[in-house]
C-alpha cells in the first residue's frame, strides 16, 4: 500500500501532497487514463512488448526514437473545463507548511490561499504533477514505466 502523504520541497517551501478519496480517485484516474493513453502511444510504438514487461529499469529500454512532441499533443486538446477540473482536484490535496502548521493551498471556494499560486504558473503545474504522480503511484509501482517520470516517489524534491 502506498503512503497516504508525500512531502516535497519546492522553491524552499514544504508542501504535503495527500491522496484523493478512493471513489473520487477512481473517477479521476479513469479520466486521466483517457488523457495519458494517447501520450504514451508514441512512446510504445516500436517498443518490444516482451522487453518492456521484462525491463527492470528504464535504462533497459531503448527510448532514443521517441517523438516527444507527439506525446504532448493530447495535452493541447484538453478542454479548459476538464483541465480546470483536474487542476482543482490536484490542488485540493495539497497543503503548504507555514509557521503555524500546514494549510490547504486552495480554499473551499476554490480561491488560492497562498499568494504564490496566484503568480506562479510553474508552481501550480509542479504541484499538479506531484499530486497526479502520488495518486497514481500505486498503479505503477514496480513498473519500469515509473522511472520515465523521474524520481517523483522521493520523499523530498529539489524542484
């Protein structure tokens, strides 16, 4: 079973990423799979399925011929409402450590609770990626595909 919380440090601030509630998480994972599957199709083209299944690390796979641009094409076609839904769900499970303790980075009404999120789009994207990877970790644990995302399972991040 994966850990309930993950702590990451981004730009000198500590954030705590938690899991989505199970039923909500299943829905989000289902929605994400529709987005992620087309992204991984170019990655898997020409890859020997037997080698993929038997790989112990990402370095066991030949990834030189991957068309990175094709991988990210599906992202450009996400309707804004779907992207905002995903962003809201990701940020809803993130807390920031302040001197008084951890607080949610977004309020119940969806407004940002910390100024950093209002002004730093890359921080928002980084937190989204950490939330998605933490919540998907159980689906990929032990798979060489996990290594394609880098060391997102580490307790600390230098991002």
